[in-house]
């Protein structure tokens, strides 16, 4: 019994001694000299015993910084739409090589197409308004010229009636008669234009409105027909489709009414004004003839009074013509502003339509298309993985702030690929990130490495690699 107790005591003492020695070595023993650890690590080459030494110091002494990374294409992008919608068509399949701006994916763009047609119709109308405003300005300028001529003629006439007529004065009065006859011709031409209709510009604008309204009616009718053919259509969808169809029909009817109004020609007031213009011109011609008769017969006091009144009337007409030009110029400016706004609306509508098709930002390969036809995608959500697979590069994933300070652009690298055991590929550091990323609680920096010979290897996007950067040879 006593021997058993002694044996147990010895065993306990041995265990206590061993445990105490282990605790001492782990927590209380002084660390060995730094040079000794560096030498031992340098001998093994693969040993990672850096427990008691600053990582940067070990890396510098080794001349090698190791990190994990992944294979990525030379260029890569996750493509998304700027506008959400329903996927209408996959224009290419995954794995297809495309060029810059080639279409990849298309959303339903019915609304955008209708908006573009309507914007183009609005631009046509605005351009017609500019033509009409410019014609009005030209007419106002002609009116000012005529008013100035009338004032000059009235002043000359006043001089004639206050003096004895000469041969030159008689000839001048005859010229006034000729001008009055020209005014009659001008008024008659304006009357013909008024009676014959508003002109092609207004008709084209009205016709463009009809085309735009009919273009909007077609998809509305088709959408309503599709719902009506269903056995149990959604009530809200059917009601919305019916309202959209009714609105489209109303737009067509309104556009047709506008065209009918244009084709109907001038209104009663416009016709009366046209006839009145001719009558006024004829009266002016008669007055000019009467003035010539008075000139030939000799002036009387009442004749001078009449001519003075004509001068005053001519001055008032000139002032009115100047105001008409100001108003006509304002109308032209307003119409031109309308064209600018309509052009911007067309550009905006075209951009909205273009945004419904996703295109390649650069030449590359469509790696993956995430949505299927009929799915609804949101704006900004990646839908296509895209890359330039003409070459491969490596991006590190866990290079810490302690190691990145040892690296420089141009450092040589050896890359081992996890999926291809035994294969070592050389490369060069080409970029070191200036901003950090928090990875599993560590501050890391992404380093980009260009591989020297990798085209013959069966590499894939995302493969895991391990890199050793020789910081002494950089």
C-alpha cells in the first residue's frame, strides 16, 4: 500500500515538473535572439515561425512576402441597367465574345419607344412654329418698310401741296400711285394665301401629331386585346389597359380634329381681315390719285390740311410697324426656344430608349448573364459578369498592412495555382492599392500582379493562387 502511494506521488511530481517547464517556456522564458530565428527560418525556407518577431522584419530578412490571391481577367465589370424593367431579350449567350458597344441584354422598351415618337412629333411642331414665326417677322419687316415709304411719300406730298408743283413733284406723286398699286398687289396675294389655307408647315405639324397618336394607340390596343383573350385577367391590369387605350383613342381623335381645322382654312375673321387689307390698299391708291389730281389742280387750304393728316397717319403706321417687329422677333425667339426644348426632349427620350439595352463597355467576353427573359430587374443591380479574357492577372486578397510596406511596383513574383499543383508561374507587381480593405478583421491592400506566361494554362476567373514576392530583387 505504501509503495503504491509513493509511486503515485512520484508520477504526480513528474507531471507537475513537465507542466511547469511547458508553462515557463510558453509564457516566462525570454525570447531567443532575433538573429538566431532569422537564420533558422532562412534555412528551412518554408517555415512560418514569426511568433516573437515583427512580421515586417521577418519578411525583410527573408526577402519574400507571401500572400493569397485569385485569378481575374485583364479587365472586368459587373454590368447593370440605369433603369429597371422586364427582360425582353437575351441578345447574346454566356461565353460570347463581343466588341465595344455591342448589345448584350434588352429590357421591354415599349413606353420609351412611344415617348420618343411623341417627342419627335413635338419637335416637328416646334420647327413648324419657328417657320411660321419667321414668316411673321418677315411680314412685319415688310410692313415697316412700307410704312416708312408711306411716311416719306406723305412728307413729300405735304411739301408738294405747300409749294407750286414741279415736274419732279408730279413724277414723285405718280410714283406714290405706283407704290399704292404695289400695295394692292401685295394685299391681294396675302388674301389669296388666307383663302387657300394655312400652308404645308401647319399641315405637316398636324399630320405628325396624328402619326404620334396612332403610334401610341397600337401598343395600347394590343395590350388590351391580350388581357381580353385571357380567361381570368387581372382586374386592375385590365382596367389600366382600358384607360390607356381610351386615352390613346382620345389623342388620335384630338389630333385628327386639329388636322381638320388646319385643312378647313381661314376663319371668318381672317377672311374679313384679308378682304379689308385689299380694300385699304385700294383706298390708298385712290387717295394717291386724288393727291395727284390736287397737285395738278393747285393746292387749297383744305388740301394742305388733308395732307398733314396723312403725314400724321403715316407716322402712326410706322410706329405700329416698329412695335410689330418687336413682337415678331419675340415670337421667333419663343419658337426657337420651343425647338431647343423639343430637341432636348428628343435627346432625353432617345437616351432613355438606349438605356433599355445593355451594351459592352469594352471588347471582351460575356462570362454570365444572371436574369432570364421575363424577369424584372432593378436599376443598379448587376445582371452581367463581363471580362477581357485576352490575358489573366492576379489580385491579392489577404496582404496585410505589415507586409505591403515591403513591396514595390516591379517586384518579381512566383505564383502557385491551387487548381494546378506543381505549376509555378512568374509575374511582376504592377500596382499596389493606395486604400485599404478590411478583410476578416485585418487591414489589407490589394496588389495586382501581371503573369508572364499564362495563356497556355487552363485558368478560370476566381481560381485561388498563392504568391511569393521577392522584395530584394525588385
